[in-house]
């Protein structure tokens, strides 16, 4: 049985487990111990078992986990068992890197298009992913039933672009712009700001050295 | 007076304020109200004032903040007043995007080199940043007194590369590899895993729709 209110950090770690298990499966590994899993991932075995316990009962003590079954079950529980379409909005340097980021495919997320307002970019392709005119994003989202957008536009247009995306049916936004988006309830937002992350480690570094 | 134990989220938001203030300064803005600041950033004015209060007293009610002074003071308090050298380790797609990420320069972080073990990449440049042989990373860090590394190598080499970086004098690692690094006390690590972020919003999306 899946428990309610699974901590967000457990979810994130479980995605990491899943990606690791996929790589092991591709190497031909069929049975794996929690010790094996946690050795590479540097997560204590107890943490791994606790994280898994949120999703149900897996494996037997001393026998290990069936890799295939564990992958299938976790994917299903996380909602990653079916291919999910995502778009990248803003085809600058970061957007371009994200289009090609291999980690997304590992969790069944497929980037189906990129969007920009720069006519020098529109019509080009990044590794087979077409860059469309941002003006067509609403039509594209509705037609292709896209639910996820990776928002990589400049700070001062992020909110208005996000509004358009949500109007068209986007349910989740991974926001790379350095602004806090205000969106209707029921829309999921996760913020990734690399400058803030690095700024915070610099501050901690300063604190430690004092 | 700067308070101790400033929450990490306050630090991250303050970096965002700083980047915004820099952009306003470049537009010629000299005085700014907390309402102005929070309007674009979508942060409630009370949150902004509370965040700032951790660092001391700024501005006067009804008068607003002197942009220049606020920038200078916050930079100093955050440890971002002097240029800080950083390197990118792993010059794949993500590493290449990070080398060119404009947000780092805004907070005085300068990428001074990239490193890889792929001989097809070594010797090339990304926007003026040279890609060195990973074998020379230790020498480079010591010679240039680099304190920060952005780690973008594959999962299975992340820990061993991180060990080398720390041995050479790196104090902070922004880790993009999907592993949890184990490093000596006093080393700052911030983890950025895009697949985990997107996995977690997919899970929340699933939860909401049930």
C-alpha cells in the first residue's frame, strides 16, 4: 500500500534509485541487494529501505530485490510508467542543454518540442527536436496534450509565458527563471535556480571559514 | 547586524533579489521600493522585508531602498563581493551550458576552466573557456586557488572525481550527478538533479489528479 504524504525528498531520492536500477538492468543485473544500491548512490541502506517503505513492501531480507519488478512497481507508483510529453520553452543555452538531457528519457519524460521568440532560432532543430515559434505554443500544447513545461525564458517574461502555458493546459512547470511564479492552485511548480544554489554554497563556505 | 543560522531558503531568495537589483541598476534605477522588488519577483513584500532583516536594517519606510547600497551590502554579507573562481568538471551538454550560464557572472562567480577526459573535447574552447584534460585538474585548482567546482560527470565517476577535487582544495561542489556524494566535514555540497525535480512534479501531478 502506498502511504499518503510521501516527503518530497523521498520522491526525489526514489527517482534517483529508479535511474540507477535502469542502468543496472541494462548491464544485465537481475537481483540486487539494498547494500549494492546504496553503495554507489552513497545512501545508507536504512534510508533506502525507509524510502521504499512509503511505497509498499519490496524484496526479502537476505534475498535482495528483483530489479525488473522493482523498476516496474516504482515507475507505476511514481506515475512514470507511461511516456509523458514535455516541452522546453526558451531555447537559449540552458534550454538547448535541457532538450538533450539524457536523464529525462530514463524516467519516461520525452521532450516533444522547443519554443522561442527569436526568429534566428525558430525552424531549427536540436538533436531532432524542432524549435517552434512561441506564438504557436498554446495550439501545440492543446493538440499534443502536453502536461509539463520546462521554463527557461528570461526573468521578465517568465510570469506571462507561464500564464499562457497554464491556460493551454500545462499542469506542471519546472522553472529555471529567477522569479517566483504565481499560478492557480493545482499547478505544480519546481524551481531550479543555479545561481541561487551556487550563491548559497558560497555563503556557507564564508560562514565556515569565519 | 547579521543574524546567525540564516535559513538556506532566505539565502537563495536573497541571491535572487541581488540579481534583480543588478538588472535594475543597469537600467539606471537608483531608488526602489520593496513593492517594486516584490512585484516582479512575485514575493510578498513582507517576505522580502523578513529576508532582509536577517542581514540588518535597510531602507526607510516610505522612502525605499538605495539600489547601489543595497547591492553592495548584500554582496558583502553573502560573500559575493569578491570575484570567486569556479571550474566546470565534465564538459558534456550540461557542463557546456553551465560554462555559458550568464547568472553566475551576475553574482561574481567566474568560470575559469572546464575539464573532461574525452580527447575530442580537450583543447577546445567554449565561449573562451578552455577545456583541459581532467588529469591536470588538481594542478589547476592548486595553482589558481579555485574553491568551487560544478560537477557534471557521469554518476559512476562522480564520487572519485569529487574526492580528487577536494584533495586539491575545492571547498564547495554544486553536484549535477544523480548520486549523493560523501565528502569530509566542512565541504559544502548542493545537489541539482533535473530528473529528480521533474520526477517529483510528475508524482505530485498524479496525486492531485487522483
